[in-house]
């Protein structure tokens, strides 16, 4: 299981503590900081999970960025770790993920990233000055909002490029908690040859993390042996953290996962997106390698 880095700047009730006004002011601070310090073009990527409130929050973020002359690029629904890779690939000045990880749909949160694709901790975000003396841009200098139609495919292709085993012959159960990974997880594992049973993969804006996913690993634990799967992975709504189970439905600890990856992996760590789907794929590839090596004994 991946540890949650807890780098959300705010994680609270959507449209209550985390209102559009609150989001706007937080985004203003971040945008002004970038206009003063960024060496790359002032363009910010915005990714979100499946919560109904994510649309409102994305709109507030985009408005704040544009009001400060910063361009906003909507990535749509995409796992939080994707921001780390895409910020570097697209060579932009930063990004923000809209998600409250394992919490219910009543909540939402913000995680900001720097130009290196690293999450900005709450402590570092709090150190950003709030009193930049910056003139408002003229109409012609205001930021624009665009949408990336390649982000999900670019992220998926990157994750697939880290695979070091053919997954043909594996039957996997994947619980995406009605969250941000509902598309990317299925694409990655199926295109690498696995037979995939997707669980809780039809989000409706309100069911994220609802009696499923990482909050309820017993579901995947029971499903895997009952459906004769080779292994199972269950994610949080952000697609950031996961729990793995073996073919017998045994819930594996983080130490178990790391041991398998160390013993049967390719000896290299992922260079980016080193959590969520990338780490889950690393584990599944190591598991496939373990079968291959055991069969050769």
C-alpha cells in the first residue's frame, strides 16, 4: 500500500469550508507566486477526480488563474499522480489536483505541484507570500482556458512504458473506488495483456469511496479467490494509493509488496508517477516474474 503524502492544501466539506470563494483566493495566491517566480510559461494543469463538486472547484481555480494572467489547462478526470508526469512532459509552471483522496463525495481538496512535478507541502504553501504587489492584467493579457485531449493517453502510455513483463495469462481484479482511475487502470492492464475484472468503475459524482476501494479492502480480498483471479488491486478515489491482495485474497502489507518488487522486479524504480497506478503495475509485473521464475525451478 502506498502511503498518502497528505499534501492537500485544504481537505474539507465542499461548498462549505471549501467554497468557490475560498478556492478562488487560494488559487490567486498560487498564480501570483508563479507570475513572480516561474521560469517556465505561466500555465497550470488542472486534474480532478469524479466528485460532483470537482467541476465547481475547477471553475473557481480557472477563473482565479485567468484573472492573474495565467493560462489554465483542464486535464479532465485523471489520477492525482498523473500531474507529476504531465507537468514535466508539457513543460509548464505547475499544476493542481482536485481530490479528497479516501473521503466521501461530500468532501474535496486541493494538492498543488511545482514545475518539477513535485507536490507542494502545506507547510511550503503557507510560506508563499500573500502580498505580491502585482497589477491586474489588461483584458488582452488575461489567461485563457484550454482543454487537453491527450492527457489521459499520454499518462497511460507513460505508465505502460514502465512495464517489464507481459501480463498475458493473468486475471486481475481492480477496484477503482468510483474514482479518478476508472479509465486509466482498465486501459493500462488490458493493453498489457491481462484479463481484467473492474469493480466500482461507474462513477456518478456521489459514489466515490462509498463502501469500496481502499477503505474496504475486504471486498477485493473476497472477490479475488471467489473469481479465481491471480491478484487484486484496490485504489483510493484519487488513484494515489492502493492495497494489493494475492490469489488467496490475503491482504498484503506495504512490506510484502516491496519485498515482492525487490525480489522479482527489474531492479529499477519508476522515474516519475512513483505511486498509484505506476507502483501497482510494478507490483503486478513482479508478480508475473515470480510465476515465471518459479516455473523454471
